[in-house]
């Protein structure tokens, strides 16, 4: 039996240091993501999120997003890749939209697989150099055009992200509603997601910083635009900051609330739903 000596230095650390201009991504499993990040990989696969979106409860997905931000920002988020079945075949109906909404609006590297944006249904083994002809699913294309146009906003890439507390209403046992926000300068977007098969409602509490600095008797108004249903409402800023944002979300759907203060407006690109996303298939 041949016995091999352990190397004096860690292979991956040496390899990565030898090619500093490359972006290193590890397709890693078995809870070794953090370990490989420490060895120098800029990004590691987040298969745990995929598994939880597919098999686990909404609460498990929320718990997954409590991880340290330095770690989360270096995870590759996906709902489809070369090893898995097509997302449209795994996540049926509205669930496909809501899981892709989560993937597109949380920190990390967002991976869109070849054919995902067209709604392709056949998984192609990487050994093949050909694929069956598939007619693009126009409904899927339109969904991604809207989603990518919204998340093309600079805030979803350079902003500060954090989970928000949700107080459930009486008809939402177990608090299936998940909410988080992005902030960049005066811009703010609150994302509320219902990954359950039942309607979910609750009050989304804004972050502590806003509640601390907003006077409860403020008469200033704030316009809240919901980007997926194209609805708009006006709230008293003091009440909204102190009491929270009431939200009702149907099963397997999400909402993106854009909060407009003073002259701050959403870019025309996101308003119109034009698809000019640069962060495209990997």
C-alpha cells in the first residue's frame, strides 16, 4: 500500500495565490463552504439554500438567511444549474416565480443558468454538445424581464441588506412571511415573500435606525410603490416607521415595496420593466 505524504502547504491556497486575477468559485457541498472561502475562494455554491427552497419550510429559509453577512455575500445563489433539474420543472406554477424572486433579491452572486430565462424544461447533461429544440415560454421570459429590470437597480448590488422582523396576523400561524430590505442612501426597497401554500399576512417592522430617528408624530408622507402589482399608496412617515408596514401576500408570491421620499424616484428602466440586466447566465 502506497502512503502519500501530506503536502507542506494547502493546495488551493497556493493555486489561488498563483492566479490572483481569476475569480475562484467552488462547487462545494457537505457544509464546507466556509472552509473553502477561508482558503481563498471568492465564492462558494449555496446548495443549502436551493434545498431549503425546494424541500424545507419557509421558516428554514429565513433561518438560513441569518448567517453572517461576510459569508452570505460570497455564496452563489441559484435555483437551477447544470446538475439539477430545470427550475420550471421542479418549482411548479407560482412557486418558480417566488423562489427566483428570493434568489434575485438576497446578497451573494446570483447564478442564472443557460436556458433558465427562457423557461427551458429539459436538463442537458454537460457531456452533450446538443440540445432538443424548445420553444421559449413567453410567460417565464416576461417574468424574468420584469425581475431583472427591477434588480438591475444599483441598490440591489451595492446597498445594505438586512432581514426584517415580521409580526404575524392571526391567520398566519408559524409566521411564514419573510421580509428583508435593501438601502442605499435615500433609497429603500422592502421585499416580502410568502413561500407557503397558504395566504400570509403580517406587519413588517422597519429597521431600528429608522424607528429611532423618525418622530412618531411626523406629518411627512411617504409613497410606497409595489413593483410587481404596480400599486401605490401613501403613508404617514412617523406611523409607518413606528408601527411597521402591513403586508398581505398570496401563496407562493412576493412583493417589492419601493419607498419614495422627497424627490427620490425609481429609475425609468425598473418602472417600465425593460430587461437590461448585466448579471446574466453563468
